[in-house]
C-alpha cells in the first residue's frame, strides 16, 4: 500500500524546505531581458532544449527589440534566424502573428493576463504561466513534463493532464510559493528525479517520497 506521509502538511513543508536548501536560486534557464524576449524564448522552447533556445535568442535579440521589429524583418528572415529550433517554420508563423497582434491590439506590449496571453499564437497555458510568473511576478504555476512527473511521484497530484496537476498544486500550496516551487521541481527533475533511472538512492527527498524504494517503516521513523 502506498505510503501517504507526503500528504501531511508537515511532510509537504519539509519537502519545500529541502528543495529551498538544494536550489535556493532556481529560476528559468531561458535568457531574456524583457517580457517580449521571454515570450519569444518560451514559444521557441517547445520541443527544443533551453540551451539551444538561448543560443538562438542570443543572436536574435541582438537584432530586434520588440514585436514591430519582427514584422519589419519578415517571415523569411525570421525562419533563417531561428532555424536551429524544432518546428522552426511553424514557430516563425506563430511569432509573426503574435507580433502583429501585440503591435495592433496591445500597443506593442506583452499583456499581463493569462486570458490575453493565450489569444496569441503559440501561447498555451504553460507558456502564459511562465510569462506571468517570471516577467511580471504574478503568481502562476506552470506545469511542464518535469513538474508533472515530480508532482506525481511525490503524490501531490495523481491526475494526468497539466491543467489538472496545476489545479491540484494551486490548492495544495499558497500563491506566493507557486513560482519558486515550479523552478525547484524542474531543477530537481533535471538533476535527480529523472524520467528514466531516477537517482533515488541519492535523493534528499526520498524519506518523504512514496515513489522512492524505501519501506514504510523507514519512512515513518
């Protein structure tokens, strides 16, 4: 029978404390200086590593400052500029249309609500939450594959869709912890709690994790 110690508030608090100790400065790996740059980087990150996105945006951001610059350059230029990204042609069309909407509807500025952000091509709920949280400091909990995997393994959510996991975590944790917990779960997922062959034997959360190969007796000591 699955151990439910992690459902206790004291256990959740301990997990959060350990994550804070392990990853005190965890933040997005995407490099950006403005909300628009983060929006573009987040769109480009779909099916592409953050490291590859940073290589591309390092060149891209030196040539454009805002959405109107994208429109002036044109789609052919943009395709060439982001060619190292997966699905670069599709992303080029999305970014062009997003840039047009930002210029025509939002005065060249990135909107600050999830509903408005999700009207932009290439922007789903996860991307909108990333922008809200990182660019504007608005409480939001973005669920990517790392976050969903860790929430399931920790027993924080057993539901299968990113939206359902987000809803569970937003009920479990106060808003002021959403962003930092998101980043720390990603960091832990990349370093320790990997999709394949998680490093449970060296995981600082093992005592509180129902998925770790420890006995119930050990976890209740």
